[in-house]
C-alpha cells in the first residue's frame, strides 16, 4: 500500500483510502472533485470549479463505461448459462 503524501499546501495529508482498481479510484475522484467544485464555487473560484467539474465528468465516464461493460458481460452470461 502506498504512503500518504504531504500536501503542498499546509500540513494536510492525502487520505489513505484503499482503492483496489481504477474504477474504484475513478468513483472516489468523482465524489471528491464534485465536493471540491462546490466548495470553490461558493468562494467564486469559477475557473478552478470548471477544471474540477471536468475531472469529475471524466471520472464518472470511467465508472459508467465499466458498469456498461459489466452489464454486457452479465447479460451474455445469462443468455449462455
């Protein structure tokens, strides 16, 4: 498991969330960037909010593609099983 890295801003550390695969990592990033985008928009940091939303959308797309692929696999297994 990786070590936590100190933040470049202040003394905050990155959360040691156990992420097993890229889909779990993408789901975590989607949730986190969504919250961060809301936070920065409340403080009128609109450009930063925009970039965080772009990251969230890309992460959500990874999760949706994985879910679609998983659904296709399950559908094929049901038809052949």
